[in-house]
C-alpha cells in the first residue's frame, strides 16, 4: 500500500518542474538515509563477495558464511 501511495504521489508531483525538484530532493534524502544505516547491503563491484573473510584467521559471526572449499576434498 505504501509503495502504491508513493507511486501516485510521485506521478502527481512529476507533472510540474517544481514537483520534479521535490521528488529529486526526496529521493536524494532517502538515499542518504539508507546509506547511513548499518547492515545495509552495499553494491560493490560485479563479482565481489561480501561474505569473504578479509583477514586470515578471523572468523565471521555468520554461521552460514562461505568458508572456502572443504578440507575433506568432498565432491
């Protein structure tokens, strides 16, 4: 419901140049707010893995994080 109302408000505002400015400022503020939240997934380079351990010997707190190939040579 919220998305539908946002869409309708955006379409209504986008009819005038001043409305487009309001939509752009709202989009920019929402983007800044989302970027400041901890835990948000940031889009990096294509193919970059977020769950790869960065420093040797440090374990991730996520039990489902990718740990690399199995040491038992399982297939």
